[in-house]
C-alpha cells in the first residue's frame, strides 16, 4: 500500500513564467505544482511538493541547486532541486509580481507590489530565520513587473506599471542616499528591462527597456564626461518656483542619516557603508536614449520577453501568438513566426541561447524551439478541459486520456510525454479501452461515434446498449431493458457476459453472443453510477447514489457485502454550500471504481477531494488519498473563513476582478462549456476538485486518476522497502564512524570494502551503480567504485567472474 505521487500528466503548462536551469532543465508551473523537464533525456517529472494555490512565479538559482516558487497567495517555497525537498517556507506581505536570483546566487530580488525587496538567499541547512531582508526600495509608484541584475550583482533594474524603469544600487554610498536613476519615455507598462555588457571587458554599457505596446528603447552609458560627485545623486529637474535647497550638513566622513519607511531618521554606522569606489556608479552616471524601435504588431500587445546577454539577442511574444527574435542593438529581425492565435505568456532563453521556450497558458502549450536549425526540441500540449477517462495498455507502458476538448492523447508513462493526439471526435470523449494486442485503442464520445471482437456502447437518451462488430463495423444488436440512462458498461474477464449499470436503480447482466437478452437483474435502492468486474470474474462491484458500494456474486446472483463509504469520501466545502463539510456528506458518492490486479483491494473516487482504497475481504478502509491541496480549486477547504462573508454573500463569489488580463496567468473557465453568461457560473468559474476515472496498471505497481488538475500518477515507493544484506546487530552508524576514524588513509577505503564483499552480491552492487550513473552528481566517486570492482572481479577465478565482468 506504499503508493506515492509520481507524476502529473495531461497538463504540461498552466501559466506563470517558465525558467531553464542548468541549460537543459525546464521548470514550468502546473497548477500548484512545478514540472521539471529534462530536455536532453526527453523526460518530464512533476516535483512531489504542493503549494497552497496556483504557482505564479518561479526562479532558479544560477547553479541550479535551489528553486523559489511563489503562488497566488504570496506564499513561497524554497526547494532543493537535487533532493526535490522543500527546505523553507515563507509568506510575503503583498502580491508577488516578479522574482529573480542574483548572478552570484547570494541574493533574491522580489517585487512585492510597489516594493522592491532584497532578501538573503538561504542555504542547504534548515534555519530558524532562513530569509533575511537586506534592503527595501519603496520608490516605485505601481506594481513591479520586471527585474534584472547586473553581472556583478551590484545593481538592479526594476520596471513597473508606472511606465518607468529604475536603476537601483545595491550597495550604500557615503556620498549620497543612493537614489535610483529613472528611465522615462514609455507609454504603457514595462514588460522587460535588461542590462547589456561589453564583450571584451564585461562592463555594463547599455540598457534595454521593453513596454507592452511593443516599444524597445536603447539607453547608452555616456562615459565621455564624469559626473560631479559633489551634487550627490541624479535628481529630477526642479519645477518653476522651487526654492533653492540648502547644502547638506552631514559630514561625509561621519555617520549619516537615512530615512526609513516609517519616516523616522535612523543612524547608519560608517562600518556598514561600503568604501568609496573609484568609478562612477551606474545610478549616478549619465544615460542617453540612443534610439527607439517598435515591433509593429498592433493591435496585439507584447506579453512576454527575454534577453540573452552573451548573444545580445531579444525574444518577444505577443497576445496574438506571434513571437520574434531580434539581434540587438541594430534591431535586425531573425525570425518572426506564429505559434497559435492565443497569448504567449512566457518566453525565455536557455543558458547557451540556442533554445527558446514558449508557453501558452490558455492552451496548456509548452514549446522549446531551436532557432538556428528551426526545429522543435519539445512540443507538448495538454487537454484544454478536464480529463474524463483514462486507459492503460496491457503492458502498462502507455496511458490514453480522453477529455471534454474532443481529443484523445496517448502518453508514455516512463517519460511523461504525449506522442500522438487523435482529434476525430466532435464532442466530449467519454470512454477509452485498449485491445489485448496493444495495437488498437477504442474511444467513445458523445458525438455518437465509437472508434475485440465486439464493441458495446451505452446511451444517455434512448436507454439502450448498442453492439457493433469491429471487423465489419455493422450494428449487431440493440439491447433494451433499462428505463434510465446507461452509465456504466463492462465485460466479464472470463466469459461473454456484459454488465451494465443504469440510473433506473438496476444492474443487468447480458449474454451478448447467444442473444438471450438480460440474464440477471440486480435491484438497488438508489441510482447505480458505475460497475466493475473483479479480474477473475467472480465478483461484481457497483456504486450507488447514496454513497454505498455493493458487491455481488454474478454466478449465484447474491449480494455478498456492502461498504458504506459516504463518510470516508466526505470532505471539502464548496463556496455555494450552505451546510458544513461534515453535514454535506449526503451529496458525496463514488462515480468510478477499479479493482486491483489480484482483486484484494478496490479504489473508489467521485465528487470529492479524496480517493479511498478499501480491502474487499474485510470491507475496511486501508488508505485515503487527497488528490490536491490547491486552494485555487473549489471544495478543498473543510472550513470556510467567516471573515469573507459580506452582506452580498461570500466575497469569493463576487466577481470584482478586471475583465482584461494584461499579465500573469489567464483566468480561464475549464470544463464549463456554455457558462459564459453573467450569473451563470455560481462559483466564478473555479474548478471543483473531483475524480472522474480510476485505473490500476496491469502490473499492479501503479495507478492513475483523472482529476480536475490532470492525470495523477501514483506508484509504489521503493524507499519504503528496507532489504538489508548481511546486516548484524553490531553494525551501527557509531561502529562505522569508529572504523573510519581508525583508518590511516582514505584512499584505501574503496579497495578494502570491494575486496571484502561476497561474490554473490557483486552483480547486485554493479546494478545499483549503473542506476546511479544516470542521476547521481558524484560521477567520479561512482566511477572509482566501478573501477575497483572491475579490477577485483578480474582477479577472481570463480565461475561467476566472467558473467559479472561482462555485465559491467
């Protein structure tokens, strides 16, 4: 029962900014999780932690060791990427609109509304106060939208919605109060601001500022004249009638005064002030506007941009799906192509600058494109709406998904990539099934089409079951008898008996091949929602509207036992509920069931945030899985906050947001077709946490759940299994430390241990080292072990020597 979360399929990208770490690791937000895609190995893996709500901003450290993920509720997670573990958590006091690590990795710049905060980056060890606030710049008049560090981590560019870009010095100076330099002239909010450096010296000599209306300004540093230090920092020209300011009475050699956010003077010791620099600081130098360039994509707006400093190139994305690649400072267009008709929400370079990453939040599309060869490195797109049904292939290597967007996608379980998409259906896909030969996939849809020897499909309008021949494609039979919509169908694994569940409170068994019609009818007190056969065909399970699971003997037609799961699945209160979560269990029921390969346990899920695992023989709850903790979904909280109740109703139900989404994540209503009229969506279009389909892999080592956030993959965690080899009672960590302390030379550790390992464990040890070579960063250490083991095996004369050595 040691199942742990493994991966999330069906949603490569949901919004926010994507980053590329270590030149080949793509990190992209997926709901309240973060997905890591290895572009070289073509593998994607969702990190095993969850944020409290949808992740809006992510940033990776320059060495690729840490990840900072900030959600919509301004709660941050500081993650060790190599260990995939959350080290620290923190909550900011305002909405976070931008976040960036410094080039040296020691500082983190965070745009918290109008404030620019500089935080000290934590380390690997857990601390009581991991985040230390270094400085706060309250100069911006609107929310900060763009950040960029200078190569020496001494200056910071911040663009905001007040149409300005400010250049902040990180170090305090004796001569002035470190006032920021302003870059003016834009007519719309800033999307990006970047430093440009000289290739020979590496010094900053140019600044690029990009605004939402498609304008890019080039600012050059004027080094021909020195700025007068006695005047302090650059200030705005005085308005007419402004009295002349008195000279400062502060002695530069003494301690000086600085104003903090509370308008109180506080003394700054000269020990904390850096030494006077010989060169003129960038924020006190002379900057000149060299030229203005325009991308000319009106009426589309510029929504994403990035700059590569070594190549001096700019990539931009627009709201109409067009992206462009330009060589600066001459503004030469290299590529101008279209991805789709929807807004591009993220565009980023990799470290080398040869790959471009684009993301479209509305389509769930994530692309990695190599601009030199004009070829795709990665092209993934998830389902636009909720996944309705899933199916495993007989070898458990493939997983098929069908959704309300009329598409069927086939995914590779090991890599997490979709390699084919079928779009022949014209309505929502409701059922999928793999054939036994693993070369054929059947799909059913609400459009009336179905794409074994015999195919059966139930209808919702005529209450009948249709039987087709797959070889000829002709209709063989129509099974009538139900007086309500047919909601579930399943063939017996051992014989040609078809079980059907209907809303007429019955489960019927049909002999399809002999044409005898209904063989047996199992009555219930409530509507039957789904039906499932045990793999040996000797038991039948069905769920009803009152939250019960009934187990029948299909041979004798007897009710074996019943599980009352209404209280187990209860949990989560909707925004529109007038009852508490504990008293709203009457509306909780199971809509999908799935037996394990041996029939010992059964998985059940439905309109709840829980998936229940029951022991069939003892009818007890073994484990309960919570599919999500994302507060951006409805039905996750058990207790609602009474402070959010107003005279007009719950504040979460009041649509007070702007109609135009100009930045961040697109607020889209997934799974609510035809609900775009005012007042038609009672919960403002917030998706409800629920499970639509459950499937256990034929191998029994993993299972998948089609939920609101995508397809959740769970597998058995091997770390729970402890299998010691020749472990005695006297082998303890203390004994190991003593043996290491007594050893004279550490270079003799590996040869001594290699020679003392019994020969029957050599192959298992080499297999373990072979697995570590793919993921372990300590490559030299592993290779030393392999070398010593190979030399030791070569010297042996046992019959197992040749076999083990050939394996290496």
